[in-house]
C-alpha cells in the first residue's frame, strides 16, 4: 500500500439536508495507487460522501482537499476537469444515444468542423475490448443489456484518464466473469497510480481488492484501517453495530404441501422454452442460473407481463395469460428486480407508492386519505422503513429502504404467492438479514415464495428447493443436501451429472 500523500481528502466534512444531518465530521482520504473501500449500510452516508468528493454536492461544513490544498468544486464537471471521475450505481447514460456518443458525450473528437465518428468509434472499441464487452459502438444504449450498460459506464470513465476513480457498486449487475474483468482493470489502474474509491455490499470483493477500508454508520466514521487482517465478519459487525449471528433463518424440515402454482410447458417466445415446475403452499423456492438464463422472463410471463404459450394454474384453476390483473386477482404478485425504473414512482411520496397496487382498498367514491396514512404507519413499523420524514419522495430513500417500501407495497395487496426478483441487489448486509427473515416469516404464515437470485450463498442459504435454468430452459432441480454450489454451477453450465448422481454411479 502506498504511503504517498492524499490526492483527494475530506477534512471534518458534515452535510445537512434541511434540518436532517447525514454526515458528521467525516475524514476520508484517497492516495495514488491505493484502493480505498467505503462500506456501510444503506443510509449510512456513503453516497453523500462520494457525491461531495465528485462535485455533485457541497459540504455543509469542513473542507475538501486536492493535493493538500482546499478546493471547492462548482459542479461535477469541475471535479472531472481535476481528474475525479465517478461511476454511478444508477446509470448516468443517455438512453437514446449510441455507446460511442455516450463515451465521448461533452468531449467529442472533431476533424475540422465535423465530428470524427470514426476515431471515436475506434477508441470506444479499444475501451470495450479491454473490458471484454462485445457491444457495438454504434449500438443504441436503450437496446443493450443492463450488464453491458455498466460496462459502457466503466468504459466512459476509463476514457477520461482519471487521477481519482470513484466506483459505486460497480459489480451489482455484473456476472462473475464480468466482475473478474473489472477487477483486472482495477489492478491495472492501481499499478498506474490511480486512486480508487470502491463501494460494494459484497464484502468478499472488498476483502479481495481493498488496501484500506473505512466504515460509515449513521453518518459517522466508525472504523478506518488497512484491510489486512480485517475479516468479513468484522466488517459486517462494524457496519451494523452488532455481531452478525446466523445470516439466514434455519431451514424448516417440511413435507411438501399442496401445489398452489403449477407451470407446464410454458414458453416465452424467443427467451424461454417449455418450462415446467410446481410451487407448494408455504414453500420457499429459489431460481438460480447465469445472467441471461431466462429466469426473469419466465416469471414475467407467469404474472402476465409477457406473452406466453403453455399453461399456468393457481390453486388448480387456469390463469388467463398476458393479464397482470388476472394474476393479482388470483393472489399472485411479482416484485421486479428494477425497483427504481419499474417498481417505484421515485418522485411520488411513500404513501402514494405504498397504496398504488391496492388502491381499491382505499377508494370508496373518494380516496380514504386517513386509511392511507394508517397503512403507511403500519408499513414503516412492520417493515422497518427508515426515513427522516414520512413526506419525502421515494427516490430520497436509501436503496435498502426503497426495497422495503416495494415489499410493503406488494404485501398490501394480500397475495398468496409472491415472486421476488433479486431481493437484495445493492442492499447492505444488515438489511439483507431483515429481508431474509421477512421471506422466512412469509412462508411460516402459509404464503408461497419464489425468489430469483444471482448470489449463490443467498440461494443456498434461503431456498428449500432450487430450480436451475440454463439458456431459457430448466436444467434441473435440487433439494436437501444437493443444494450446494458445485451442483448449481454444474447445472447452470450444462454439465449433465450432479455430484450426487456421479456418486451413485
């Protein structure tokens, strides 16, 4: 680890939003050739800290130091001019422009009076090749996948020759292979003397790549030290202010109950082929597989968000295809993986978001405003939604609290079957544990749960049965002791025999 003086630092920085203080006397530094991980629960102040460093927000008190000298950035553009670049967790891309246009937006290359598209496309291709991303520079951003959008964000940052690179949850939507490519780029940048701020809720990543770790809790720095010797358990304990006991609830020994959901030969044209499975009453069923295996598309087909062929029965009754309302009436609901774009109305209040799916409960000629307020009171208490004010917009909640609001919104519709897509993506470990407990309690109460997750420990720790998908088809099903990483990976990769089958042979 480098002993060089900091390139960029915060000195006793505090930040207030109106009467609410979110940072308290934060000291933080970034040195050349060092990866400094900033971790903490959702709402701990990480995003605010990063935005102050990158010029998106001003400090209420304290100083920002660049090369040891106080500086004030008028905007993020001013910070970028000083060599400070931020890769956002929420994509900062112009969807209707091409990949090339996004990479060079505001810094276009010219040949005389005209834009030099050939040069920009060539340089974009070089950057994408470094990231092993096959997207065409001419592709429109709105037409590419979420992982590819993240790679474009990274390519855009790499093109700026940054002195300081701030990375906000960069692997949240990446596959393991894509994450490995990113880690190789981080090693290259570190060797070149770039100072890197890295945030992630994946503590194994932090332990792997960080030279120094700082933990924020409730806006305060509670730990800052070299990464050597700091275990994942110690990080988690510092984040949540308590020792983390068993992360997952104990699995129940259950006798399979009556099927409440029967999917037979369901095809989503062009994506999923002839998928068949059942879900029992009170069961927690996990869906695993590589990104692109068709898990999300299958669930969207089941609940009526996509056109399908085949059959879906709920409690023995056929479900009308292509109708979200029919699914809801049958007691079947789906929580999208994309809470910001498709799950919540970010500019609307907590109350408006909460009651939207169950508005008929609060409409008797006129909307029952007192009933809505009471429902919000119950949701804040039951789901531990932490908010400085009940009147703020949903977009001002932290990611974990947005996810809790989305769950509360869904459960207000009193569903029997709940499908949750990536329930803990971008969520801190303390909130993850709350959501795992919530899913467990749902099943205990007789609800049936399907969850999709790309996190292997989550699938193994939570699911009572696992269905693995590969290339749009169901590759196999695992129960009991067969629910392990090797068996899931073999099915996801198309290897024919599970370890148990191999042993029996």
